């Protein structure tokens, strides 16, 4: 897996140089990105190319975990980040003055398990890895276990990153784990016949991730934020009409992955409408997400969608 990480970083450098772009008064942004990156990041990379043409100065900062990335946002080291909705809500509840201003993606996780583990109940006593207790994979897993097999008692372990959970599955350290579709497809191709997916785990309509910034930056850089959001939504809308550029950029990002696997993942993203820049910050979606993530650990300060998200910068809808 270390070899794959090296390929990913090299691919990002080739697709999107980590340097400041020329500025002509259009503003600047510092984006926090968790590595290794995946298909969900590609629309933002495509957006940044368009921002370059508008004279926006952009720099990218890499992080190994959502927690360190959120801390960097708190400390003013980056302007905005793309991260888990649960991580965002927990940070705001803990006192970080910021809001989600752009939706990122709905849930894209499958419960991957050793081939002989085909039901929720079969995980009793087994090691199940999740990103975090409050994150999407953690809450999805706990709620699924409670609903599908309340008598099962698996060992739920914290293993950040789908890449690391895949490595744990291959090494036999994990028996099952929620894995994003990209890494699931790669694992199935790498280890054919050794793993399966437990179908009852899938849950449509759960907001998984969003773009999050400090209130101060959103206020002081409002014109730049508006341009960023408009271009990102335009990219997503273009993808729904013609996915070829999305596929090309994703294949460049993942040069060591079978192009047919990448294409299948891209098709799944578009067909299932995983990308949700506009609807991902609408009050009804945010309220549902607050109920969902708050079931893991009730929020002390957050009361409504307005406490964690703003629709000030989004217009129209995705998929137009």
C-alpha cells in the first residue's frame, strides 16, 4: 500500500502542481487536502484549473488525517477543507467558528468483509475497522449493527483512511470494514474471491462530506468564495452531461489502477449522484445529517442547520 501512496502523490503533482497561481486581484485560497486523495477530490482539482484562469491564487496543503486538517483550519493555516460531515459538526460543537459552504459527497461506502462473512450477525466477535466514531463510517456501522444485528458484538476499531483499512483487511488484521467504492473495486481486483460485501449495509441519502471554512474567511473573502462555489458547481454540472474529462482526470490520478475499474467507479459516482455541491448544504439535508451524526454523540451547542452550514454562496442546483 505504501507503493500505491507514492503513486498517488506523484499523480497529484503531475495533474495539479502544488504552487501558487498567478494573481490579478481575484483573491486567494489555501485548500487543505487529506492524502491519499481519491476520486471525490477530482472535481475540486478540475475547479482549481478554472480558478487559475480567473487569476485566483491557490495553494494546497496535504494532511494525513481529518483531525490534523481541522486543527490547521482552526489555527488559520488553511482557508477551507473538504472533510467528513461528522468531523465538521463535532469541530463546530467543540467551538470552531466555521460553517459548511459547499456540499462534497453523499455516502459511498460498502461493508467489505472476508468471503465467509456474509451477514451482519456473522461479524459477532470479529474486528471491524472504521474511520472514527463520529465520522460517516463509524456512525453508519454502529447504526447498522443496532438495526440489523443488535445481539452481535464485533470489536469496532478506529483505523483512519480507507487505504489503511484495506491494508488491514489484506493483512488479516481486520475482518470487515466500510470502504469507499474506489478502494473496494481495487481490492476486489487485487484479491479476487477473497472478499465480499454485505449488502444490508448500504444506506442511501446520508451526507458524507462537505467543504468547510472559518466564518472569518467566508466573510472577508466572500467574492472569492462565490467564484469558487460557482465554478465547482459548474464542474459538477458539466460532469453530469459529459463524464469523459472526469474519467480522464481520475485515471491520471490513479495510474496504477486498471482504467476499466476507474471508469466503473466514475460511472457509479455520476449515476448515483454522489456529488452534491448545492443540495449538500440545504437545511433539510443538513438537519438529517445532524440527526444521523448526533446519534453517535449528542451535540451540546448545535441546534439547527444554520449553526453548521450556509447556503449564501450556492445557487441553482447540481445536475443542471
